[in-house]
């Protein structure tokens, strides 16, 4: 086995820690997942409350009116579509693309109907 000189060790260490050390990367990933799921839970609870009639109203976007509950469901589908679209972009797993397209269809159905 060849001995590595000091420069090779430094170059290898820099490459390994380019995105931060393993603990920092894991903490950042956990924080992103936690914050994302909090947003989804809040949107989902808001959508359920609006479906139950607890909260409601209309929202006007570009001259078009949306019921508040439809708007919240639209945000849910849009956020899930973006999440799985970005996950597919980075991981290239086909099931994430399928989920992205499924939730994108939900976005379009909210906009059409």
C-alpha cells in the first residue's frame, strides 16, 4: 500500500468535507425535514378545518375567486408536488417522479374546477 503524503491527505479531507462535516449535513437535513412536515401538517389541518366549515371565505387571485378551502388544498398539492419534484431531480428515483406528477395533477384539478 502506498503511503499518502501530507498534500494527498489534505486534498482528500477537503473533498470529504466540502459540504460540511457529517454531523452538520445530518442536522441540516433533519431541520429541513422537520420544517417541511410542520408546514404540511399546518396546511392539512387548515384544509380539514375549512372543509368542516370552521374557517372559510374567498380569496381572489388575478381576478379569479377561490374558496379558502380550495386554495389551501391547492397549496398542499403544490408543496407536495414541489417536494417530490426536487427529490426526483436529486435522486432520480422514478417513484418520486410519479408522486410529483400525481400531486401536480391535483394542482391542475384545483385550478380547472
